[in-house]
C-alpha cells in the first residue's frame, strides 16, 4: 500500500503544475491567440495543399507546441508569487 501511495504522490507532484495568477491570465490569452492563429494557418495550409491531412498536421503540431509551453510548471509561470500577509498574533481572552 505504501508503494502505491508513493507512486500516486509522485505522479501528482509532476502533473499538478502550480502557476501564479498573472501567469494564469497570460496563459489564457496565449491559448486563445495561438489556437486562433493555428486555426487560420492550418486552414490556409490545408487549402493551398489541397489535403486535409496537412491542415490537421499543422493544427496538431501547433496544439502540441502550445501544450508543451503552458502545461508544465515552467519557472516563468511562477515569476509573480502572491505576497501573503503575516499571521496575526492570537489573542485569547478568558
């Protein structure tokens, strides 16, 4: 049971991908821009080549590049950490 738990925690650490709030917004904008551009470019490439496979290949490569750039928790995605407030002293009155 411990081996399964260790494997589960290792996989979770790799796939979790924590990024800051600024990077989340930048990733969203980049996703819309890249997917929109990839759609136009892949359509044109497929139309000019006269082959649907060319269109799908161009879009697939663009999608894989986007996933590689945004899904792993790269250091540039954690460049703006959130400053947390310090803990307030507890005051118990009895």
